[in-house]
């Protein structure tokens, strides 16, 4: 391939208490899609931030096309031809598409010319976009287009993409891959960060695997199995959840034509959602982020009360009952946002345990909290779910995302729910921890509980669900047995590529 | 009651004078809040501007150095707020309230020797034929330069935020400091500049009170104008044009109720005195009731680069 575009030699970066990158070296060729693979905390983002000039390495050198490259700020990296599509934190909801694009450029053209350029580039790469729309009103896939186009307008030599497909439908993923292949054929190099192994095998030419800040291997993903890649990431083999063999029992949870208006301007209303969940069954609900997942969870948990006669638990109408009553009855839930919704960040694990388990676990006596009982309950969760924490008295915010997720899900599972509703149970959790959480959910179902899993990770839903339904703009499709489904069918259930969406009558 | 004693021309003319201090403070605070910082110390910065402006104008015998000194003093005071909140990450609400208390205390200390004095004031501009126009000339075209400067400042802030790249960056910082930081913009620097601008505007507003509107120094003379400026920014949905409406409305009702009191209207004085506050807030609530409220998404949230 001749001289590489970017070569990294011995990059090291340490933060107090942790070495984020330890002597990492690899090369990215011209016109190559290079995967950067690793668990959360493996040091992927630190490495990328060094290439993009947001973080300065403690040691090591970078070379861009043969000359030394040490960007001290993103503007310098952009001038050298590095562009980055971020996973979070890089769009401004209240600003228009054109303004967002202008902010990511060094010397943007006048708004009118820029709008024309955006239209041209977006059409050339099959990513239609209106430059004057407010970003807050766009779907997740469209927001990503904004970021990609912002990068493409600068003719980058190296495009960095951080977990780009986590918010896309399968059809949108296909469109994105076409765009990336087209860029590769034009000679652009791409550094593609992901933990979705099948995608990397389908798209990338080379993969570099990081574990605990160190490079483990550089390999050709097409010649390596997904399992081998995963084991290199984790460093050991781990159990895939065992298939289960229970037959569904009576209906535990049912919604009938549940409609709720959107709570605020950027939220989604629920439109006539009907579902039923039986004992011993896992019902998976897929869909692209922002199509009513949070709203459905809030309606089922009791955070938002629903109209009378829409939600039934074990045959009784619970529509107008709050979360406490529903929890007492055995309907438990775990929301998506770990910090701030599922757990109070500044409170200890014990205190967070009391917050949801106080009544079911009998941790309150005569209005006083039984702290020793609460500590025992937290210890049980920590032990049973292998939560890595200095102690049960540690503040929730001090735990890594995966460990806190294990704690908040484990906390609900150990309360023996009859129905457990969880949203994104393994979001941002490493592969081994995710497998443990999925196994725990399956075990709970095997004991006769009904599990409703809302997730954007299709592989996860296909792995653990008995039936699958998709949320699209607040409507829930009919639930179908997973065995009958293909990825294409699921994509269509999720609304297909959002531009091809068939309009239907508003209720 | 003798309503005929109220002259509409004089009434409208005094509205512009009465609204100017609040307009200046509010347009400055608008820029601060657009950058994502909530500075509740407007009242303290205004009164500091009032006393410093008064003292300097008395000592130099000219109002212009007074205004300059007022802007400078309040900008420096606001930068102490900026240092605490942006560098040392103190709580913005508590620090802003502290700034108000410091400003009130500091101003009465500095102002003690100047009580009862009279200051040189700004001359009315002679706009030639414009000032000679019937009715309009008296109403609109015969004020001092600060009235027109404040209006120009509103237009400038509006254009700055809407059309310039620097304005776009400022809005971006207020909208999402994490995203702005990820793109390489200097969040803290942008916010410090906005805070200093807001301080300078509040100082000018305060000096206008003590040098033109009243014009003398009395302790606590801002009498809540800074709080009204803050409220106007919120109810104006963070838009420059609506800040202008809010400030003039407040100024207008203030002048009107004073005239009504003087004319002996059969309404309790307390109610009349409260009316500018009530009416301004009511009208702005109605304006902003529909549609998005447009608060900058990062308003009041602390920013730390490593987070």
C-alpha cells in the first residue's frame, strides 16, 4: 500500500490513577477503512482525541503522510486533513443544519453558499438533508448525516467515526456503509471505532484491537471470526447466554390502545400502543432512538399516568396508579439513563438500593431506614452481579458505566419482579458484562417472570427475545416471534430508511 | 383626577429615558445568558456602575469619563464573578446573588461622600431638522446620546448574534459547551468575554440612572432595576427585539403610573407602583407563551473541560 497516511508510534497517555494508552503503535493506510476495536475503557476515545488534537500525548509520535504531526488543538488537526464524526456531544439542537456545519469548519462560506454546498454534497453521497432545518427536529440518522457532511465539506484525508451505527436502522446502516465505501474508493482513509463485530467484519480492511490501553493485535477482520475478535477484546472467553426452554404462561402485562401526548417539544407521543406480555416470556422492543422508548417506559413504570383502561397488570387496571403501587404489585422497571434516572449520581450504592427496593425488601421500619439491611441487600447485588466497586458506600457516579448498569439492573432483578421492564439494559456495557446481564434476564424469565426489553441493539433483542416488536414514531408494530424474522423485515418494522417512510393518518 | 395634565408627547419622551438603564442592563445580560452563563448579579453591577460613574463625573466635571469608568468598573466586578464561576467552578446562582450583595455594599461605601451632590449630565443632542419636527422631534429626536447608543447596541447585538461567526460561536457555547469544546472552541474564554460585556452594559445602565435619569446619588437607587432586566431577558425568550419591547414597556408603564399618581388617579398607590412589574411580566409571558422558549440549553450549567 506504500507509505501509510498516518502512523502512530508508542503513544502513551496517563491520567491520575489510570493509563489510558500505553505504548500504542499502528498505521492507517491510504484509502483504508481501519477499525479500532475495544471494550469501554480500553482507551479508544483517548487515542482518537490525541489524533484530533483534543488531548496531548505524554509520549510517542504521530506522522501524517511522512511528516511529523502533533496537533495542539482540533483546528490544527482539521487543517492537516483530519475530520471526526462524534458519538455524542457535537451537535447543537437549537441551531440549523447550516449553522452546525459552519461551526465545524475553519473558514465557512456565506450561509447561502454553504447551504448550496450542503445540498450538493448530501446528494452526491446519497444523504439528503435540508440545510435550514433545526437540528433538534431531526431523527438520529439525519443528525449523523449532518456530522458526516460537516466532515466531507472539508475534503478530509482521514475521517474518524466513533460508533456511528448505534443509532441507525439496518437500512440506514447500509446507506452509511455505501457512503464509506465510496469515500474509500476516492482515497479517503477512515478510522472506524465500534464494538459491533459483524459490522467491522463486513466493512473494514484492517482492525486494531485495544485492551486496557494496550494494543493487543492488528488483524484482517474478514479472516477472523467474530468470536475470536470478541475474545481478543475481552482477553478471555465468556459464556454466550444459554437458550431457554420455558413455555409462556398467563398474560401478566397488557396495554390496550395506549396513547399519551408528548411531554415536551423534542419528545414523542405514544400512539395506540397495544402489547401483551406473558409469564416466562421475553418481549423485545426495537426501534431507533427517539421513537417513543423513554415515553413507553415512563408509561409502564407509572412515572406518567395513562388514561384509565389502557394498562393492565395481572388483569387489574393500573393505568392511574403511580410507580410505588406498581412496584408493590410486582411491576418493576429500569430506565435507560443510568446517572440521573436509574440512579442518583451523588448517592451511595446502598442509598440507591434503598430508593427502589425499600418496600419490596422491607428496608423501612416505622418510617426509619434499616441501614444494615440496606447494606446487606446492596452487598448481595454487588456479589451476585460482579459489580466492581471499592465498597457499597461508593457514590454511584464513581462507578464505570458498565458496573453501574450491572448494579441498577441487578437491584431490580433481586427484588423478584413478576414483570420487569428495562430500557437499553446493556447500553455502553462491555461484552462480558452485557452477556452477564442478558443471562440474568433470561434466568429471571425462566423463573416465570415476564421481561420487556426495550433496546436499540438488534443483536441483543434477537438473542434473548421470544417475540419482537418495533417502535416507530410512537407506534408499536405487532409483535412477531423472533424465529420468523429476518434483518430486512425488522428494518421495515422499524420504519425502514426514514426517507422512504410511508405517511399514515394521525390519530 | 385630571388626565389633561398628562401630555402624551412628554410622556413618550420620558419613556425612552426611563427605559434606557434597564435596556442597557438587559441587552448585556442577554449576551451573557446566550453564552450559557446565568449572572444574577446584574443589580450589583448596575449600582456599582451608578456610583462609580457618578463619582468620576463629579470629580472630572464631565459625564463621558463617568460612563467610561462605570463600564470599566462593572466589567471588572463581573470578571470576579467570571473567575469564580468559570475557573473555580463555583455555583452560578449563589455567586451571582453574592455579586449583588457585594455591589450594593461597595456602592454605599464609595457613595457616602457624594450624597446630595449634583452631577454634570449629558446634553441633549441637537439633531438639526429632525429635532425640530413637530411632536416627533420632541418625542424621539431630542434625547441624549446614550438613548440612541442603547438602541444601536440592541441592533448591534441582534446582528452580531444572527449574522457573525463570533455570534454563532457564542450561541454554540451556550447551547452545548461539550460539543463546542469537542470542536475546539474555547468555552471559558468566550464566556468570560460575554460576562465582561454584560458587566460593562450593566455599568452603563447604572451610570445612566445616576447621571441622567435622576441625576444624583442615593443609596440603593437602582431599586430592583437589575432584577427587572433579568426577568425581561427570560420573558423575552432570549431575543434582542423582545428585550427592547420589554424594556420600553416597563419604562412606559413606570412613567405612566407616576403621571397617574401625580394626577391623583383613584387607584391605590401601591397597585400603581406595582403595575410596571405586573404588566411587563404579563405581556412578555403572553408573547412567549406559544412556541419554543429558546433558553440556551447549557444555561447555568458548570463546564469543565475534562468532563
